[in-house]
C-alpha cells in the first residue's frame, strides 16, 4: 500500500501519515516498527526522551527498506536546549540510532519560561548545515513562539507537531500553519484513552462507511490537512490505521465532527504557554 506525500517548505517530501513509536522499546519495539515498515509506513517518529532511538535504528536495518525511502525523526529534549548541548545531543541521537542522518529533527517542547528555544533552533539550523539532519521542525509551538523563531533567525520550521483530535481541532493553529507554509502534524491523533473511538457520532459515521472509528478519525486528520501519527504494535491495527486513503468523509460528516470540539480538549492540560518538559 502506497501512502501519498506532501512537499515541505524546504522542498523535501513527507508522507501523509507517520508511525508513532512512543513506548515501543527494546526487542518488542523493534519488532513492532519492522512490522509497520513492512506494511507500508515510511516515516518513524521518535524522540530522545522516548529512549528508543536505538530500537528505531535497528528497525531500519532489519526492515530491508533502503534508507533513502524512509523518513526517520527524533526530538531534542528540553534539558538540552542550550546551543552546544543541543548539537551534542543530536550527535548522541545519531550514535544511539546508528544512523548517518535524521530526516527530521524537532524541538520537543518550547519551554518558554526557560527562554532557550531560539538558541535550540539556531542549533538545529547548524545541525542541518552539518548534515546531521535533512529537515528541521518543532513540536507544541504556539504562534508567538513561531513568530519569534522567524524574527530572530528568518527560518520557519517545516512542521509543527501539535496535539490534535476532533475534540481539540486547533483551528487557529492550523490556519497559522497554512498561512506560513508549515505542515501540521498531529500527535495523539485519536486521543488518549480511546474516548473518541467510542463517541456515538464517530461510531455512526464508521458504521455507514464500513470503516473503524479509528479510520474515520484518522481520515478527518487527512481532510483537515494534518499528518496524523498513530501508533500500534499489532500488524492488523497498523494496516487499518494507514488504510485511510480509499474513502472520504462528506462535507456533512466534517461539519458534524466539528461539533465535537471542546474549549480545551487537551488530554492532560499540556498547554505549551505554561507546560514544560525536560
């Protein structure tokens, strides 16, 4: 199965769905990632703090897929946002994975009270120049943070990975991204704890279409212009989650799903204006 692609603002291509690797660690994690690559995913999303970059690299080597056809991502943790520390951390990320480069490297959280995210971004720009990473990106940045990156470096990220689901559709952030040529990538795309999968509205649409509730939610992501990052350890669910390009939600479906939005639908109240992670 082939996943369609989009073009990032630096000219590189990226698939319309990526595979999340959070909590996929050790031999079992490698097995789950190899399975995902085997069914057709091309993008693996990892992070320094997931403590599985080694498993990601091993999965790449065991997959039988050529390195050039894959997109491997990791993320800079908050405790290493100082310029020199950030560059060393990226080097360590590469050593852990046994890779020559990352296709994408993110700042994991802005941690605005620390005042270091611009410095970290400058380090990612340097890492790109050194060939450590192909594309640079951020996670959980608000518009004010992105504006500051642009004002101080003149470089906007290719992607901003944010929490996104029908309960928390982030209309304003998605509009900002579209205006500035930034791709929206959605973490926790079907929510945490599965509440949205048992929602009567989602279940009704799924029944009509002969699809699963997860497929309906992931298709919603695609149609609002977001790249979802579902995770699953079992092959059947991995295949189900990526099989969202052979059907469409109607305009009425999209309007109905829009009614699920909540004033603050964040799963755990992780507002990037105040929340920090190290």
